[in-house]
């Protein structure tokens, strides 16, 4: 993974222990592909215990999936980045239903390959599609890129009732990925998952897309940064018709981006370190949008708003 994304966490970074964030994400209840369109900007401060093959590193953009098996076999999957050369890494955990506390998560596969410890012309095998495959023998790769590399880890033999969590990170961009399961594994319904999961709301449905069954666990993907960002940045009125008023707690904003439901960039403007300013939205169609605020210290806050 590129060193540039290991910047010091800014004042917008939320330092939250894993016990507070590990049970947020999406419960998968069938084997249909899942697309994450846009990786949000939540950057929890992980420790080496939380992320076993990422010592002293911090996740840049991440999302977690959960599932409970309904058959037995060999678990294989592909993680296909929407940006062909993006560095997608992951940790697969096996969970104990009798103790789902974050400290009890058992990491069984850890992919950390990426382009930072080798000649820039030679790291292509360590980015792009990754996942689990029966053709690989590795169970863990440390950060960096040591050739030869397949960018895959070995499959996992599972039994019915086994529970897994898959944490996926993008260290190269905010673009998302496709999670595709091989060999048609069977998953139990969301109602049988030991933690309560609910239907996706309209905003989650912009980011997470699947023709199959997928439910939201806790705050999902998008809400963590939104909730934390609201402590630092006020955005009003919301919904709005003509403009948004942005006000921060003495945090200087240097630029903003507006992104629509298709993850298309609609606006990208500088605001010269303001703490209070207006964003014109009168030309937008009615709907739900994301606004990505970049701070002078290199941090980001992602918020959603509704255009009337």
C-alpha cells in the first residue's frame, strides 16, 4: 500500500477502539455479488492486535461484511477493485457465536500486499484482484510486495453454523470493489445471524448494491464518519433547495466535492481555509448527495444531504 496514505491522523480522525466499531457493516445472506461503489473516509486508529498483518498502520477506507454459513465446503472469493490498479487488502476473521466481542475475533487470513517496498515497475502483481483461492498456499502476507505473488490467500474449509467477518480496505483511492463468492456457498438468513441487522436505508443503497440479500449491521459503512463529522461540522438546512451552510468548530476547510447517487463527481471547488461558507446546490436535481470536505490538515469529513 502506498506510503502517502499512511499520513498522520488529523483532527478529523476518530480514535475509536475496535470494541466500538467492529460490529458495524453488512450481513450477507446469499452468495450474490456485492458492489461497494464508494469507500467512505472513516479512519479508525487500529492497533497491531486489531489488524494482525498491518503493524502500526491505519486503515484508509474500509468496510466489513458478516455471514453465517448454511453448508460446508471451501470458502473462496474475489475482491475486484473498481480501480484496476487499486490496492485492496483484507482480513478474514472467524467469530465465536458465544462471544462476539471484538477482542475475541480470530484472524485466520490476512492480505497486506501492496506497492510500497519494491521498484514501482514491479508491483503490478500485488494490486488489482485479490481474495481467497484453493490454488494459493499462503495464509498471510505482510505489507509490501515480494515477488512472485498471486495476490491471493488460501481458501478456508468451513462448516455449517460457522460465522465470519471480512474487513476490506482500499489503500490507494476511495473507489470501491466487487465481492464475488466462488462455488456458490450457502449462507443463513439475516434473521439467523446472532446480531440484529436491518434493511438498508436509501443512503446505504447508494453505496452498497446487490441483487441478493444484504442487511445493515450497526451503522453500516456510511454512518460512522457522518455521525463523528457532525460533532465538528454543521451542515444546514438539510434538506435544502438552493444552498448549504457549512460551519465548523474552527476547522479550516480548503475544498469540497459533491458526489451523486451514481458516484459521479458533480462539483470540486476550493474555499481557501474557510470555517463558514455556503455551497450552491440550486442546479442539482432532487435527491440524495454526498459532500466530501477536505481540511487544511489533510483530513476529510463525508456528509450526506438531500436536495429538494
